[in-house]
C-alpha cells in the first residue's frame, strides 16, 4: 500500500476534475492510502467528500498564491505521501514549491505531473517545472509529442490514456430532450464541452446552419458553459438557428442525455483527448469530430465515427448528414466505439496504468 496525494487546483467542474476523482476513487478501492488536496469550496471538494475520500481543502488562487503554497506544504508535512500526483499546471507549480519548502522531511516523495492538454509549453519556467518532476503522464500520444518538442526528457514521459466509468444508460433521455424543446422524432446531434475558444463551437453552429438546409428536422443540443456563451448565442441568432440549436448549460444528467443523442459531435481546435468523447463511446454513440490533438487516438475514421479537418464547417456538416442519414451504420459505429472504449479507455485501465507509473518510481 502506498500513501498518495492527488492535487488539483480548479474551481469548476470539467473533464479533468472527473479524471482526478475517478483516479483517486479507483486507487482507494484498490487499497491505496489516498488523499486529495483541492481548491476549497470547489465542486471537486464536495464530490470527493460524497465519495468518501480524504479531502484536504487548500486556498488555491492562480499560480503560486503564497497562502496556497503554504497550505499545501502543511498538507505534505501531515500526509507524508510517497507519491504526489499534480493534475494541472497550477498544481505543478504549487506542488514543486511546496515540496521545496518541506525539504528533507519528504526527501523520498516522488512528484508525478499529468498533462491533459495539447497546448505547447510556453516559456522556460513552464518547461522547467515539468522537467523537475520525476514522471510526466501524457493522456495521449499527441500530448507526448508536444512534451517532446518542449525537450522534456523522453525517459520521464509516460502515456496513460484518460478513462471514464462504464455504466448503464439512465432512463429519461428523450424526456429530458423534450424538456429542452426537442421534438420527439427529431434526430439529435449532441455536444458536451466548455464554451471556450479552443472547443470551436462557432464551427459547430456554422455546420448546423448547413445541415438545416437539407435536414431542418435535426436539432443540436450543446451542454456546457464558458466565456464564449454570449458570443455564441449572438452567432446562433445571426444564423437563424434559435429553434434548432439548444444551449443546455451545465448539466448533471449527462448519463440520461448521452444515450439520447443520435450522433455526438466535438469540434475542438486543440484537444488532449476529450473525455466527453469517451463518454459517448461508453454509451455506444457514433461520433463526428475534428482530427485535432489526441482525438484520432479515440475516434477511428469510418469505423467508430467520422473525422473532419479542424475549422471546416462544410466537411463537418457533410459528415453529420452522412451519419444521420444511415442510422444502421451509425449503430454499427457506436458498437465499434464501445468495443474500443472497453479495450482502451475505461477508468480501471487508467488507474492501473497510473499505478504502474508509480511502481516504476519505487524500483
């Protein structure tokens, strides 16, 4: 049994925080001694407590906030972990500095950073803090290549694919869609992603306008919030899509909605892997997505869905229409995606892979 501390600094709840929770839960279920240091008052704190995990709230606030570093150092002194897994860039900064403050007290503690995004590492400081970690886990081969281009030591890099839980579909998905104003017989394209620039919902809306020309019955349901929301609502209005594209906001009932989507669509310009894709695969949904970052490692073009170039609304619309027009083929794509999910992207495989990385550090 190992003493493990997971560290995450995020305020909100996105795919990365779900990965932290699933990892910590999975390790605890395997008998590891697990604690979680997270932002005080964050959604992750409440969900982790509800899951029965040992939670250590820390006043995280941006990068290298002195009270947060001091509080994290106190957690390190109290927990004396063998491994500290730092799940986001701010956590890497705070974890490195806190470990230096603790010094020799934790001389045998090993630091493992996780990189979930395929953004380039910017600046010498960013590169240096990842180089200072004993291991860096990339959640896709695409991210590993980004880290190699930043000249991180190849021998310290490991790929552990993100994973999500396998669960049975919950009833009421069509009822939930009806509550959103979706007609009962309408084919539905679903999207679950934060409304940020790199998720490129603008291209999704432009494709929706093209789809509407030949299939006005199709509805698009977008679940998520973010800084681009007002801009996207304005674009929807200008494209005349108020009746066809529904912004559903932050949803806690995604396990109901995913099975009700006829197609799942992700239009990212940058994407480490995309955990919403994995959810769609778990529920056997065919996928249409951009060939960005690690997405092609999860979506096999023509087999589990369709891949299109980044920012190409025409190609996206054509691929969506192709899948919608052939429900039988869509079902086969969904089945193939579920098989790939079980082979590569379950939370159990993610936890086992991460524990293997820890084991390397003990040899």
